[in-house]
């Protein structure tokens, strides 16, 4: 998603600087061509005129120095996978907590508005206890969940803790220092230039594997549901925050019109690919959240934002990009 943010502002004619540590940690677990994939977004953005800097948000001095003189910080850097958080909690903490702290300190010092990326996983998975199972999806009444819903309930992982910490820090900096800071509790981001794997980014992962003819894996029933959000709509939310500069925590997702289950997503992908896909079944993973649909009314009213791209349209765009860039996914 960070590359989509950079693209948006570069195409507007803004000066854009991107900090990226160019880690292959996630990509090396996907089976894709990790080197080519990792370089793709860097080279694409550089060709657009984005200033690309190989740095790490865990380095406080670098974040402070490179953010100076800018008008807006969009903080998309993260360790996003629950599985990786179990395996390497230090990486998870240093990236999601200390890294976010460094970004907020830089924003406070320079007086720059900042939008940070949290996740709907901070609500925990006790929501699983409120669901009804239908033929293709889990359902719930009421369907949408707002920002007042209890957080950190159920089976928790280090990822839950680290992303909740970042969310709290962003809100604390807004309250204590008057910083124009937003924490976006995001759900199911997908779109072109996303190299989704089994650990994170399931819509892209399913789409990539289907296009390449590789088997894909479902953990659990496949009826898990998310209100998926196309990357361009997420970018529009960041700009909406900059325009309004209303601090706070926001559920940012596709809302009820964009709710789709894993099984339903696979059916759409099959239509675009024109063939069956091989699906492997594995048991549900610890801490998995079976359902989330954002109530986005707060973002609608405070930021004057709402998503525009529906899943069928967005998945079609994603698949076309994958088909045009097959060489990025072939195993090295």
C-alpha cells in the first residue's frame, strides 16, 4: 500500500520521499521471485520521480532527519503478519511499536500531520463467538462493527499487542501534544503491486496463485469474511485525513457492500481466470479472526471519505496486473 500512496502523490506533482528497508523477510516465504518482486515497487516509484531512501523506521535519527521539511507523513511500514509475530516477537515489537513511536516523535517535533496504519485485529477474535455460519460465509447481527467495540478480546498474539500499542500511541500523541494524528484500523487491503502470501494479503495471494496455476491454501472453513478495501480507496482515506486533519481512530474498510468471504473471493477469481483452482485445506490458525466488517460512519462524517471500488472490480484490476507481471512471481 505504501507504493500506492507514493504513486498518488507523485502523479499529483508533489515531492515524495519514501523510506524502505527493502527487507525480503515476508517475500522469501511466498515462493515468488523475491529479488525481482522486492525491487519492482522501488524501481516503479523511482521512475515516477519518488525519492527512494533505503532506511529503517526503527532508526530514530533517520526518521527524524528525513521527515524534516515535509507536509504529511503516511506511515505504512509494518510487520503485518500474525504468524511472523509468533516466530519473531522482537521483530514485531521493534517494527510496530518502536518504529511507530519514532514516526510519531518525528511528526511531533516537526509539527507534521501523520496517518498511521493499525488493523482491525486489535479488536481480538472474541467476535468469533457472535457468528452464524451459512453456506459460503459467516454472518453477524449487527453486521458492522464500530470504533467503540471492545478491543483486545479473545486469543491474542504479539501482533495484536504491537498494533494496539501503535494505535494507543497515535491517539495519545493527539491528546497530549495536539498532534494531528490518525490511526487507521484497516481491513483486507488488496490491489496491484501487492505480493500477498499465506501470512498476509490473502486476496492478492489467492489471485497470484490462481493466475500461475499454483494451489492455494485455506486455513479453516473458508467462510471467514472481511470488508476488503482496494488500495486506491485506502490512499483516498489518507488524503481525506490530510484535508480534514481530524485526529482519532478510524475503522477504514470497504464496509458492508465490500464484504466477501474467502470462498466467495475464490469464485470471483475463477471467473476471471476461466478455470478451476486447486484448494488445499489446513486447520484454523491460533488467533484467527473469522469475521470483520467495518462500520465506516465515523470516517464518512469526520473525513468525508467512503470507498468506491467493489470487490469484483478491484479483483479484476489486480488479476490483470498479475497477468502482466508474471515474471515477478516465478520461483527463483
